[in-house]
C-alpha cells in the first residue's frame, strides 16, 4: 500500500494538517501555511489601494455589520455565543442594519443593545437584542443588574 504525501507547490515541503489550511470546500490548500501567508502579504502590499477600496465598498453596502461582527467576536471570547439557525443570524443582522438606518434617517444615534449585557454573561442572540438610543443604552448599562429588594 502506497501513501502519497502532498507537497507545497511553492516550496516543496511535505504538507501535514498542522502546516496547511483547510479551504471552505473542505479540501486542503496547495501551499503550506508559510507560503500562503507570504503570498497573502505580498498581494496585500501590491494591492493596498484595491484592498482599501474593497473594504470601503463592503462597509457601505453592509451598514451596521461592523458592530455585528465585533459583538459576535466579543461574545465568542466571553463564551456567550449560542448556536443559531440561519434565520436567527439574519434577524440579528437585521437589527444592526435597522439601527444604522434609524440613525441615518432621524439623526438620533441608535444602537443595538443586549438586554442582558455580554459582559454580564448575556447571550449574543436575537432574543437578547433591542434597539435603543445611545443615551438610553448608557443609562441602562449603569443600572444593570436591576436589584430588587
């Protein structure tokens, strides 16, 4: 029985799961991590203006997604992320884009608020979100948790 060892197309080193990337298709990259990183960095430096333009276009076409992505990453770090269905993810994205639209239309800064804050262990999920003005959100954060005597 023959075992074939894949090698990096750029440098020729043998590939293992530790030194290569798994692509979205489930297959492995044809280059090792080091060559892939080098290739990515060189492309970025050669195409900085193109990358900046792409980023600006993405942010213009996806209003509110910056905050959505930041809060998703923050929830993952805190261990407050919960498994969501694709429909629930779309609802969450809708909240963020709606808050952005309200701010633009009314001129009043609005934010997507977590009813129970992520920093207090609240989930980053649609049932824990509401849209508040910036000032209301700041007041609410100061008074969390509501203590009942």
